[in-house]
C-alpha cells in the first residue's frame, strides 16, 4: 500500500526545498536528487529539514505544545507574549522553540507558526493562509496608528517599545509576500489614520516597504528608516528610546524620483560629472557648448550630405582631445573600412579608397595607423548579416561597461529597423529609441546616432538642399523626443557652383542643453583630403552676386 504523504521540506542533500516529500511510514523521497531516505522519524518530520527562515506547511493539525513565559532570548516580556498568544518551549533554562498563534476573522485559532531557535528553522501548523495578520485579532479597526513589521518577534518588540499604545501587526510569510498579505487585509489597514511600515534594513525589506506603501493614498503611509537591522535589535541592545525617535521620525512615502528641492542643500551646487569635448568647429560650439557624455545626439540627413565624413572627424577629434575610449558600430561597412576611415583624417588623404592608399609606402601607412587605431582606444563591432536590436544594445552596453568607451557611434538607425518582421517601422523605432535612451542613462555614455530622413513632399529633395525640419525624420517622432540634440546636415549636391555643391550646412533642430537652434556652421568638403573644414557662409556671396546680376 502506498504510504500517505505528510509534508515536504529541505532535502538533506541540499538540492531542493520543494521536491523532498515525507510520508507517514517514516520514509522520504527527493524528486530532485532521486534518493530515498528511510526511518526519517517523527522528529525529523517536524523540523522537515527547512532552510533558514523558510516557512513550510508541515501538517494540518495544530499541537498545543509550549507555555507562556518571557521570551528571554529576544527580551520580550511575558505580558507582551501573552498579549500576542506566543508560547515557548524550554530545555532547562534554555528556550528551544517559539510558538506564534494565528487567528481568523471569527477569532478561531487556525494556525501556529513554530520557530526552532537553534538553526532558526521555521514551519507552520494548520492553515496559515486563512489567518489574519499576526496580531490583527488584538486591535480593533479605526485607530490612530498601526505599524506593519515583517516578523512576529518584531511585532512584539515594537509594541513594547512604543509603550503598548498602538496597534502593531506582522505579515505572515516573509517579506516576499508582504504586498499580498497587506492587500488581503487592506480594508482593515486603511481604517487607521496612519500606517507605519517598519521592515528590515536589508535590500528585500527596503524594496518591500516601498511596494507596500504604494497601496495607500498619498501621505497616509510612513516608512521608518532603521539604524539597526530590525526593531528587535533595538530592544536587545537597550535602545528603545532610539527606536521611538526613529519611529516618530518616519517620513511619508514618496514615490521614487520625486524629490523635495528644499532638501537639496549644498547638493544643489555639487557638479555632476559630465565630460565635455568641444566640436572641431567653433561655430557649432557657440550654440551647443560642445559634446557631453550622458547625452544622445542624433545626426540626420539625406544621402551624400556628409554624415560619414563628419563622423570620421568627430572620432578623430575625440582621439586627439581626450584619453577616452571610442566604440563604433558602423553597420554598413567592414571593420577594415572603419579603420581606414579614421586613418584618413590623420593623413589628410582618402585612404579608404584603395587607389589612393596604394600611393603611399607601407612605412607611412603604419605611422598613420599607429597614431590612430594603433592607440588601442578604438573598438568596432565586426558585423555581418542580419542583426537584432537586442544584440546591438548588448554590444553598446558591453562597450560602455566592459571596454570603458565614453563615446559610442551608431551608424545608422534605419538599417536596424528595416528588417523587422512586423514591418511597422515607426513602432520598431519607438522601442529601439526608448531602449537606447535608457542605455545612455544607465551607462553615462555619449551616444552619437546617425538617422536618415524620409523623402520630403514636393519636387525639391534633400539632395537639392531642401531645408530639414524635425518632421522629416524618418520613421518616428521618438527620435526627436528622446534625443538630447538633433543636428541636421543640408547640402545642394546638384548645384553648378563647386563650392556650394561641396558645402554642408549644419542646422540644429533640437538642443536640450542651451535651447539654441538654427543654422550654426558651414563645412566644406575637400575632395582631395576628404576633410571637413569650417568656412564662412558661402551663400551670402552668391546672393550678392545674383542681386548685382553677376550670376
């Protein structure tokens, strides 16, 4: 005959707290390690090999073991122990077990939680799921204060230290179930004028206290900031007065991110670290005050406007004006081409063109290589084939956190979303931009992003020098919303004037740092050197010549 199952607990092998099953005939079987244990015995069934602090329903029946008395190991008086219906078992003068009684709404004793002092093993008898919060049966609803703690001992400790004046209850099953426990009895808790949460100072306790506080209307719930691990530590150390002070100093819960500016004090004048590097072109710095880490800057234009050239200039400029590492995710070129692009700026030659590169001796090429990519400060993503957004994000995070890249270039956004299965480019860009924005906030990296423009309406396209607006950004308004700056490049490639055809107008469409927008600079592309250099406005001379009939 199959033996009746009694309980489950922690396997002696340490593998499982769920798969170890104890049966009435005294044997146990662990489904994790596939081992049978014979002659487990009543004593072992009682403790059930629990993990420290773990609560497990051991049996449906409730035993009446234990007597009232002072809980001397925790400095709880007998009066308080009787109040909370807590009993102890002693071996001589030594307390071996605590017995915490739980009641339901009808006042019936429905469960007992047992704590074995040695080893700190905990288990429950009866149906604790149907029980009220520990101590809830002792206090009528509608009082002035109620304090919620995360353990029976803490409940009795707080009750004593507050002079037995206010209601104090404990959640039933550990801090991980705090929100669920409080939700079950929210009407009761809300009946009090003030709710005070006093959980442990460890990370789970702090997080749970904030989640519980969110269950209540603003200013109703206060959170105690403890100087010691838990309330019982105060009681054992004889620091009840310190606890009372901390309790009265509890502050109303404020959701994360909400700050009372009056409390900033001297912090107001403490500068947050933010590395700034000027742009290579002085006219751009007048409106932007340079490039900053912790910002997302989007460069946008049509094809052939000089995006790649400007990216090369910026990479080289950062190399020469800082000691920062630089990450590059150029999704439409090989790492070899990326390397030659950077070397080209140093050489003032378009080395990315093989015919031009072959004009120079290897010794000269090695010199340019050593002075740029040979510095060990450039890290490029060797990409081939299709790629998902999550993979890109993981590479950016790795570059920022593991390779200590302070500046990361991503060229370009459109290629990342062009191959999405759902075909919804706008939605894909929304998701990606949100994640990129979060990544910038997480890592503090300066992210320079390249994005394309959609085709404007009308006959005049961007290749003819059409002025760019934020509405021309391809795919989604989130690019503009989530970028700190949006910088557009304009160029009339079809102009008969060689200077005009090679001049890129830099127009700032968004500038969160200073608020200044508009045209800020004109960059001329030298076809021989491949460099972009700042020039005066070439269009003014043409306008004057047209007015005088010269053109």
